[in-house]
C-alpha cells in the first residue's frame, strides 16, 4: 500500500487529534495537552516506534475502505448496536483463541497501526471531531486516566483517551489467509457474539459512515441545552414516531425506510385527492357527455391507469403518490442548501451516480425544470425503497446487507431532509 508519510507528520497529526502541543528538545518529542489542568501529562513520542508502525502499515492493504489486512491479520472498525454495552467485559476487551485453527479473534480499542492509518485518512483538523477524536476532557477524567495508567503513557494511548471509543475487530492467523476468507471469519465471529452474548456489532463499511452523526449535529443551530427554545409548533404524532425511530438507529436500512414512512403517511389521501380532481375536470369539461359511451369509456380508462389490481384488491400507484407528496411538500432550493451544508459533494454525487444496488435514477437537483427533478427524485427514492423491502432470490434489484451499505448511506441524508420538510410543513403553531 502506498503510504508516504514521515514520522514528523504523524507526530503532528497525533498532537492535533488530541488537541495537544508538540515540544521538541534535542530530537526528543513530548506531547503536552493545551488545557492548563492537564499540563502534568507529558507523553514521549517514540520516533523509532512510529517508524516501525509506518513500515507495518505500508506492508498492508485496504479492503472495503475500512479493513486493514495482510496475509496473516486483518482489522476492521465496528459499530456497536447492542442493548447491553460492550463495557461489561473486563478492560473493554474480548479475546477468543481458536487453538486448533491457529486463529485469534480480538474485539477491543483500535491498534496503533489502525489509528495512524485512520488519522491520515481524516487529516483535516476541522473534521477530527466528526469522528469522535480530540474530545473535551475534564480534570477528573485526566486524573483517573493518570491513576489507571501509572504514568506509562504512549501518545497512542492518549489519543484514544481523548476520543470516543474506536472499537475494531482484529483477526490474526498462524497461516496465510486471503481477504475473502478473512471477511467470512469476521461475520462468523460477529454472529457468534450475537448468538451467545446478544451483542450486536456491525462492520462500518465506509469512513463516511463513522462521521455522519457528527455532521448532522454540527449543522443544527443549538449545541448546548441552554440555547434550545421550548417547542413553538405541534406535530403529527405518527410522523414523529417514524422520525425518532430513524434518528435512534445507526442501521441505514431502518433509517431510510423510517424516513420513507413519514412520506408514505400521506400517499393515499394525496392520490385520492388527485384522482378526484382528475375525474372532476373530465366530467365538467364542456366536451364531456355522460350520454356518450366514448366519453364514459375514456373516463374509465383514466381511472384504470391510476389504479392497480393485485390479488383482487384495488390499490393506487405508490410511485405516483410519492411524486405527489414530493411536489406538495418539498422546496428544492432549500433541499439543495441543506445537502450542501451536510456534504458539499453530495449534489454532484447524485447527478453523476445512480443508486448501484437499486438502479435508482440519476438526480440533477440543479435542473431548471422542477417537474424533471421531481420525476428523477421519485424514481431514485422509490427504486431504492423497493430494493430494501424485496429480498426474493429472483429479484433483479435488491439490497445486500453490508455489501451495499456504503451506497445506501449516500441516500440517507436526502431522505432525512425530505422527511423533515414534510413534518414541518404539516405542523401547526402552538
């Protein structure tokens, strides 16, 4: 793997990640926290150790954006979705040794190599907080940390201390293993944890997935409780239930579908209103006569095109209902502004890429033709929704859990901002 960074760059990067200052004296580096109450913490940066870590990283490869591996080991960052916290295990570490197979599985804080590799991928200081790095530390936390560490600190320990927990699954083998086999072992071990301990850990398939919660938080107007006003509006309870379910989970499938359910709440009423308006226009047209079979036949055909018969049940066109919902509630310029604030690359991404697993249409949100935007938006959302809920073996377009997660994550912000517009549009002033 091409990894052209020197030791000095890594030292500076580690200092930035933990909001520390680097002090050099005769070739010896110390990392000192910027906060006054933590000045007693001074961590030596071992240059030779960092050089070895850089050498180790260069010998590894990347798989699926977040898996660091070689012929004998792999490490991937995982996200916990358990009702019971992983911390119930001693020292926040779980290790299983397969003696016969010569394989060791370890779930714990990320390794030094993985931490350095991750930092180089998110090396903009302004974005460190999006990944839980360089969090604010309190005097009590520093004191407790010093007592537990007995002053035997490495800069890597301190970076992990000042960050939210980055948990990784590490698999090491006495024998050579290819990445396909490593991938199978990852999921086999995670299933083992889920089955025996009711622990749910999911591999994070993209670096972007690790930061999206923080991006949303950064967008919002208030960052502290004192700045939040009491509610000034009332909202539809059913919509809030779906919205809160989406916000409460890190599962992108549940998020997308929950936001979709916010829109789906209005489908039947909007479609019926549109159909009634269409019938009204036809029967009040000066050229229409109920005495002419031709005119009645044309009206029947209009109604038949709008309705669908499935298993002797008459239903409406869901895709058309979705288009009507989007046309009623969505302000395209406002949607574009929100997406740009969240991630300035998303608009171009939607314009250049369809949804890989669903065939969802390319979406040009900067098109001057609003009707064309609504048609593209409808196709993109509806195709993706269908791929998520249909899982038959012969389905041409369906979502493969974990494999297609990275592509789905790109669609979640779009659905979130659309659902929020719908909720706000239907609210009333207190």
